[in-house]
C-alpha cells in the first residue's frame, strides 16, 4: 500500500457488473460538487455507480425521467426533420436494449440517438454540426457538446451538469469509403439497404425509429454475441477507424461555445 500514490484511483472490474460492499455498511461517495450519503441504501433502491464515479438512477428504474426523455425525443425528432431534413433513430446501447430485450438496459442513464447526415467526410460533418448546434441554441434548446463530438440535451426548463444530468446523446453518422461512421467510436461496413428506410416501432407507449435491419447494425457494433447480455462487454474499435473518427471530435472552442 505504501507504493500507491496519494489520490490514486483504484478501479475494480468484473464480467459480472458492478462490485460493491455487501456487508451492510454505509459509506459516502464524493463526485465533483455532489455528495452521496448512505450509498448502500441507494444501491438497494436501484442506483448504480457510473464509470465516472457518480451515482445515477437509471432510466429503466426512473419512470419520471424516462417519460421526460421520451417526450424530449419525440419533440426533437420533429424539430430535426423540419429544420435539417434528418430523422433521429435509436442507436447503440439504447437500440440494443429495446430491440433485444424490449426494454432499456438496466444500467443506462441516457438515451442514444443518431442522424444519418448527407455529408461524406469528417470535415463536412464538423461544419454541419456547428450549423445545427447554432440553430438549436438560437431556438432555445438546452444542449452542449462533449469532447467526442456528440450533442447532449436536457429538457429546455432544466439546468445541470451535462455529464451527470444528460438525457439524450445525439451522434452524427455518415457514409464514407463504403463504411458507416458514427461518432464517437463506430465504423463498420454495412449497406445503405441495411439502414434505410428507417422503421417505426413502439415501446413504452412511444414511437421510435430504428434502422431497417437492427440486427445487422447490432452485430457489427457489439459482435456476433450481441443477443446474449454481457455486462462486461467492451466494444472494440475497428482497425483504421481512429484517424477518421478522431478528426470528427469536437474542438475545445466548439465545446466552450456551446457549453450550458
């Protein structure tokens, strides 16, 4: 222990999910400006420890937040279609949960969406993203950028930390060199016919848009075992994707310009 530096971070991982003390003791977590007491009690109520060290009540448990997220999606999808000509479709972990389990993944704390851009390279994507964000800000949407180039949105009447209180993640996607790219870390060879036209499906009383063949998208994203839950799974970045995807990341000036 004397070799561990002061303020070091100990990370414990497991293919069985989150590990925590189960002997009935309560302890405290301090994350940024938030202090969580009686953590064991929160775990028992369905809260979980995020990869960034905070505590979140996931959407699958938090019915109030879930209803706000879905209402936000419906309104935002209409806005994107009217102003930019794009539909927002369910992507990544949110698509995996709804399509495979017909429910949200138990530990998800946000909702993943994407739009298929008409642009064909990361530079065009960057300029389009700034245009979209500027229009949204002028129209009063409560949005910001992450460093990875994603839009993060909360309801218009709420203020908070976008890394902790985010509701929607929106990712630009585009075709380039016969591959589908989707920020922040997705690239694979898939046909336009696998993606379009989008199909409308209903879950939790809300209509969502899915890729035409969700199973093809999910197999490329999460591997051949995508339909078997695996809490310890970590998506692998495709070879050759880093250079292109990194160029699509948000610049510090973008992040600062659109910060909440």
